[in-house]
C-alpha cells in the first residue's frame, strides 16, 4: 500500500504512469495498423506493466486502470479482426499471449483474447470461462487482483451462455455455467477485497477502511451481472445462488463486507426472489459479526419490499388485494422473529436503545405499507417497544409516574414510532372505524417522552382523526380514550418535571392557538343517535376540556357550547312531538267518549212498537247493527292510527337540562373571558327563545348585561357588545311586552352612557331599531313604540350637536338621517317628512361650512346617495 510519502506524490506518479500508457498505446496501435501481432503484443505488455505499480492509492489506480481499458478496446477489436479474416485462429492467439513473461500483463491479454475466443465460438464458452477464472488466481495482490477480476467480469459480461444467448448450447454450456462463472469470480473478488483490511500497519487501519469503501463497487458488480441473467428464476436463485452468496457473507467475517454484500443482494435481485427466500436471508442476519448493524440490513430489506408494494398499489386499484398478493402474510412474522432473536442474543450486551427503536420504526413502516389496515401488526410493534423500554429501565412507578427518556435520539425514535401510524393516512385502514383509538399502548408509550414530544404525538392523533372520513366518536369510552391520547394538548401534566418551564407548558401563543383550534374541531365528531347518549358524551368532553386552563378553554369550550345548543334544539323538537302526540291522543279519547254517549241516547228513545217485533226480526236487526258498528269502529281505529304517529320516547335529559349545562359552561368562562362569554350568553338566549323558554332566554340576556356592566371597561369592547345585544334582541320573538321593554330600555341606557360622544350618538340612534323592528323580521315585531323611536333619534341629534368641535359631527348627522329614513320607510307614524326635511337642511348647512378636502368629499358622496333615496321616495320635494 502507498506510504505517507507516496500520498504526497500521487499526482506525479499518476501522471507518469498515464504518460507511459499513452506512449505504449500509441506504439501498440501503430503495430496493429501494420498487422504486426508480435509488436502489438510486446507494446501492450509494456503498457499493462504500469498496472503493477504499488505507488498509487485505489482512487488513482482506478483512473490509471480506466486509461488502460481504453487502449485494450482497440486491441480487442484487432484480435477479433484477425480471427474473422482467418489470419489467426482464436486458439493460436490464446496460446501466443501466454508467452508474455509477466503475470499481470499476461492475464490481461489472456482475458482480452479469451473474449475474442468466446465470440468466435471456436471453443465452448463454458471451457474458456472456466479457464479464465482459474488463471486469474495467478494475481494475489489484493488491489491488482480486484481490478483484474473486474476486467474479467466486464470483458465477458455479454459472452456468458445465458438463456437465449447465442453462446448457449450443448457444447457452449447453459445458464448454470454462467452462474458458476460469476459466483467463482465473485468469491475470489470478495476474498481479495477482505484481504486489503490486513495489509499494512495497524495505524493506517482507518485509511484502509476508506480505501476499501472506495473499491467496494468492484465486488458488487459481480452481483449485478448475476441478477441480469435471463435464465435465473426464483427457484434457481433459492437453491443454487443465494445459499452460496450467503455462505460467502458469513465466512468472510468482515464488518465492512457483510453489510455491503447483503445490501447488494437486497438491491439487485427482484422482490419475488426475496419473498421466496426471506426466511433464509433473515436467518443469516443473526449470524453476522458483532459490530455489524443488522438494523440497517433489515430496514433496507423492508424498504425494498415496501417499495414493491407501493408500485403494485399504484398499478392496481384494489389496494389491499394488490399489496397482500405482493407481500405474503408470513413476511411480517419472519421479520418479527428475526428481530426478537437479535434482541435475545444482543439484549444483554448494551445494545443502543435508539437502534432498537429504529428497528421497530422500520418494521412498523413496513407493516403500514404492506399490510394496510392490520392494526394487530401496529399494536405488536407498540408492545415490543414497551418491552424494550422496560428492559432499558424505563418503567412505570407505583404512583403511576413515568421515567422520562432524556436522550434526544432515543426520544426522537420513540416519537417516530408513535407518529408513523398516525401519518400514514389511509394506510391505517379506512374500513376500520375508530382505527386510531384502537392503537393500544400509544398513550402509555407517549408518557415516556418529554412534554414537547408528547404534544407532537397528541397533535398527530388529532390530525389523523380529523383527516379520516366518516369518523365518529359515539360512545363515552371512545371519548375517554381520545382524551387520554391527547391529554398533553388538553391539560398540563400532573407531575411537572423540574426542567419544564412555563414556556414549554404553554408554548408559543400562535402555536397554542393552532393546536387548540384543532382540538376544538373534535367536538363536531361527537355523534350519537340518542340525545341522552350525546348529552353524556358532551358532559364527558366538558369534564376533560374544563381542565385545560385559561390558555385553552377559550378555544375548546366555545364549540362545545354550540354543540350543546344544537342538542337543545333537537331535544326541544322531540319534546314538541311528544306533546303534540299526547294532545292528539287526548282529543281522540274525548271523541270516542262523545260517540258512546250519543249511541246510548239513541237506544233509550227506542219506541215500544219496535220492542214488540218478532224475535226473528230483532235477531236479524241486531246482527246488522253489530256488523255496522264493528265496521265503523275498525275504520275509526285505522284512521286514528294514520293520523297519530307514535313519536320518539321522551328524552331523559330535557332541553332545560341542556340549557342549564350550557349556562354552567359560559358562567365558568365569564370571569376570564367576558367578551366571549357575553357573546355566548346572547347566542344561548336566542336559542332558548326559539325553543319557547322565555324565562331562560331572559336569564341569559341578564347575564350578558351583568358582564357588560362589571367586566367590560374598555370602550371598544363595549361598542362591539352593544351591537351584539341590539342584534340579539331584534332576533327574539317570544318575550312578553314587559320583559322586552325592560331589556331594550336597559340597552338604550347602556348606549347613552358610552364614553366617546360619536359612539354614544351612533349607538343611541341604532338602539331606536329596538322600538320599531322591521315587519320582515321574525322578531318581536309586536313590541313597537314610535314615540320611543323619536326620543332616541332626537337624543342622538343632541349628542351630535353637542360634539360640534369634533370633525365627525356632520357625518353623524348623515348617519342619523339614514336611520330616520329607515323608520319612515317602515311606516313609523311618528317619523314624518318634517323631521327629515329639517335634518336635510341642517346637514347642508354644516357641509357648506366644512373646509374643502377628502373628508368633505367623502361625506358629500354619502349625503348625495341618501338624498337621492329620499327624492326617489318623494319624501321631500326636489329643490
């Protein structure tokens, strides 16, 4: 091998060797031009002697080797031309080149002539190949021998007696001889490659390993040639090829060669071959050297088979059928058995936990890809991970606390194992309902992770459930299991680690918001055919979500409120059906009683003469009456059954109970989130009003008013809340006049107490709608008081006039004019054209006094539009 001095002079040695190769190559070609065979052989021998150097590193030797091969191609053509023209026979050339004195040049020339010999078919291909592979043993120098055998494989790659080849035949041999040639060449190549490890002093071991890595392609080329043979099928591969290859792998006992050769076998041969010989291949994996990373080999094989399954899936619409036909059911079991055996053999020798978890991740990925929907395989991998963690000392203590994984790589791999089935999408099995919830041990294994990674796993659970079509959470058990899986997103851990700071617990504000919005979406998956069952599910969800703390409940409890309001509407509908059914049933019973009384009266007024009729006549009449009465009774019963349908049974939890449930949730949020709670109280009031619960609706509005008074000091929040309160009251239609008047009066008072004069003016004017709702609204349109409308509008005018120093005052007048116009068009008798014309004159005066500019132009445009509306309605005449 090259010494340190040689490394410093590599460029000089290489350039000198290339110069000599070119020089001798030139003389060789000149001799070939004159058909001087002896001269060509002599110059070619001189050129090939440059390959005997020991001064070059493998990388530079390879460059020199390629220059020599370029020159040998010309010599190969020359030999073939001599044979075809009959100037020399192939046997004569084959004998003549063996007269070369040096071994290495002689063998290169022998291989070159041997290629021509096989091409001429003047001798059986199998005999020439056998002779060449044996003669190549003459070079035992590791690096020189490697390149020589590579040249042998390259020169003969298209001269093998493969099936369908022109060299195949009774005399030339068959595919068996081709396989034998490649295997023998591979065996010698591998032996030389392994010997390189022990050449030179031990201090240069690392450099030799790197050089071997650079030359490994020379060994793998033989396996590529073997996989390209047309005559090799799964049976011959299993019986003749793989056993010999695996024997070479085991016997070489080299930590570099074993993983490389096995990876070559995995990559170059087709999936069908691997599936047919999987057990034999995996059995060898347990016999490798101690330092060989078997996990990489198993992972490579699983990825190869998974890629084949994906390819089959892409070309076949029947997903599960194509994958299962491609990968037999025993494949996963075979990998599991191999992994377990490795754990048993190496478990006590300090095997890296991260490597074991990587192996389980690879197996899980293989199972998800090749066996979609097989949750038992996924759970098996989780169980194995649990056993690995227990063996490593990560156990659950008596107080149900978990020893957290501190190593970053180990935590990363465990998180990957837990996240893989959640990221697989449909591969987890769309046909399996609640497949995510059936992942056993997921929540338990995630407890070993640090909080940040636990949250990532929980987030993956949420995203997976939301992405699955037709997913339903229709039992309390499912809801409980779901919240156990996503507990890091729902609440803070009970046993907080010492190094868990507040930022880790709450996370970034934007990140927390996105997480909780996803959790909130789960509320819409709570479905149950029975209203009582759904109410229990919502109660369970509230119990878990309520533990989330202030940073979470403002996102998660809000959709729960609306889900409960929808339930209240559904329950109320059932209650009305039941009441209607009972009313109809009562009316029917009263009708039957009246008919019976009338019939008895008719019987009492029967005349004495009718009683004296003959017995036969009475008998016949009685039969006729009985028959007629029976027919009428049957018709009545049939009609009753058609008119009265038996409704759904009375729910156990009434709609009032649901509203109480909602009231408790919103009240719990009111102290921390007054604005949100106020809006929710108003939404609840609207729903209660639609259900006909006037008292409950009044209570909800009252609670909203209390929040407005006590918890909303900010003027912007008050302005927004007032708009909501006015809009909500306008949408109600069941309040008594007294209650409605009290609520709208209070709202108007709030409007009149706004801090800023423009806000005060606008809100008082807007509050006027409460006293004269639109006829088109399904609202409290019966509660109308035109006088109160005029009072609000006049008060808003006074407020606008009082803020004349404010530049927005003319704009306020125009806005008030718009509201005057609305009430006029709603036929409010108090709002007459006199008020509108007076306000128009006032606005024109103020606009004329404004300074020119953009504010005046915008106000003028607004006013012109309003004035055009007034003129179109002929409210006041045009000037």
